[in-house]
C-alpha cells in the first residue's frame, strides 16, 4: 500500500514502512510533497507533487 506525504512516498508491506524521498531519485530540486498518486493500466505510478508530475 502506498501513501503520499509531505515528506515523500511511504510504502507499507503489511509489516513495516519504507520511505522514499523523491529528491534523492530524481534531482535535488524536486519537491518531496506528494499530493496525488495514480497507477495507470501499464503499472506506471504517476506522482502529483506541489511542483508538477513525476512518472
């Protein structure tokens, strides 16, 4: 299960949480504030941030 937070993405596997800070994976100027999460038919995760969209 995925959760969007003001501090990135969190994934809960039923036992524990794993946090992902988007600025570590994309570039240093990317916001970590996740507003929306959408998984499309192809299994891609679309992440709506306060500064734009990341796929």
